[in-house]
């Protein structure tokens, strides 16, 4: 992909009124960790968005009530009432040009940063401070060789975005003012990329952080699927091989999740419909230095993964063929839901959300 990130600065027209949608009763709650232990205790509760033609690969869970979505056709949606109503806060420029918004990071109900992917100037970062009423351009990719896949933040000020290799190395863009300004980091501390190696802009989770300085990058497309780790906000990196299937442009690690500096999960496989994805999940207990395959992995390709905030060994993995849950830190996975989702995110208050094709969005709730 090509290296460019940008916050598109356009004065948005007033956002249209939110459209109320059906949802569970007010008594319905997000599932607690105890309910995850019961195979029939929790599930995804769909939240109608009215955007059946949009695929939402970008998702930011702020809390049980508030979530942001970013997707195809330049679409950004936001809810502040648990998904009962969604407000279309899409940047007009993004909609007019049909940008592919593949990642979004939100700090609260008003502040968010979204990534548009593509070669050259198609890679951009969009930023809002007023709930999406207006958006500002922070950076536009000037290099036709770069293609940004994912972005992530350590805190409300410090963040990174990553491009597929340029001149044989992954390119990293950095901000220290909440996404207002970005600059390309020197690549002296970045290991050489393998032939054909790249990141996957499938779920906004190919670049993830834990704590104030640690960040991990997932790769695929080459002979081996690798995970790169930096402990200094992207200035220097070390690389580790993973057991997730590789050897083809469609295979590799698609998503990462780290509970802390040491405990990590990787999911992926082969994204092509009907292709087998054995060993589609792996775990690390040493900050990504080494990875071992899950003893019982998900049965197919998975593009998104997230730790549950209440139970230290529980996590969710999603993909086009379903959702799986682990209760033992990623060693074994079992099916939770058969619906199609591309990405998943859990907030600190226990609000877990998933999104994907045909405008699908759901929140994890008691059955």
C-alpha cells in the first residue's frame, strides 16, 4: 500500500438528524465476564444503521453508549445511545470522492481520527473535535509509493500510522499533538521487509498499542507472517515470526491485540472465501518476542480481535464466517456467533462492539 495519512479539513454541513432504530429493552446490558463463560449467555445484538451498502471495517468503542464507525463510500457514523440511533457524520469530501475509511480511533464522543487508505493521496487522516460536525485535514500522502493501512494512539496526544514498505521498509508516521500534525519517522531502526510483505487494511488492527510506548505491527503477504514490536513509539523495531499461515499475498496476521506489554493475541489466515486457514490464531506471553499457535484456533480466517476488559483471559475474534471466544488467553477458541463481522473493539466499561459488511453493527449483550 502507499504511504500517506491525512486529516481532511472540510467544513461539514450540519449533520442530519439521527434516525431511531430498534434495539433491546432498556433493561438489556452488555454481558459481564461471567456470562461469557456460558455458551448461551451472551451474543451480538444487531443495531440497525440504515447503511446496507457500506462495509464498516473501522470501529472505535468509547463505552457502552458511544461508538464510532468508519467505512466504505467515505462513511462515518456515531452513536451516543448504545446503537439505538446513529448519526451520519461523514466528511462531505470523503463521501463525494468515495474514500475507503478503514480505521478510526476515538478519544470520546467528540474527538476522533479516521484513516482513508489507498495509493498516494488516497491515504489520508481525518480529524474532528466536534462529534463529526466538521473535519480537518492533518496530512495528505505525497508519495505515490506509500499506502497506509492502520493507525493507533498511545494516548490522546501520541499516535502512529503505518504504510506498506517504501524502499524496502515499512514507513511510520507519527503525531504528538492528537493528530493535528504528522511527520514520517526515520527508518534506520526499522528492519528490512520481506519480498511481498505488507500490512492488511482489514480491521484497523494491524497496528496496536499497549501502554505509553509499546506498539506492534502485523504483517503478511510473504513467506512468513511476522509481528514487529517497538518499545519507543516506533523509532526502533525488532521482528518475530508467527505460526499464522503465510506464503501467499492473501495470508498472514490480520489483527493483533495486547492486553498489556507482554500478553498478546494474533489472528488471521487466508481471507479468500473458501480457502482453509489452519493455525489462524497465535499467542505471545513475552511482548511479541515469540509466538505459539493456539491449541484450538478459530475454524476459519479471522480479521479482528479484542480482549474483554473484565476477564483477563477472555477475548473475542471476528471474521466473515463468525465470532469466536477464548476464556484461556487464546489457547483455545470456541464459536460464539455465525454472523459476518470484520472488526471488534471493547471499551473499558465492558462495552464490546463489532462491525462489518452490509452496514452490520452489533453490541455484545445478554441473551
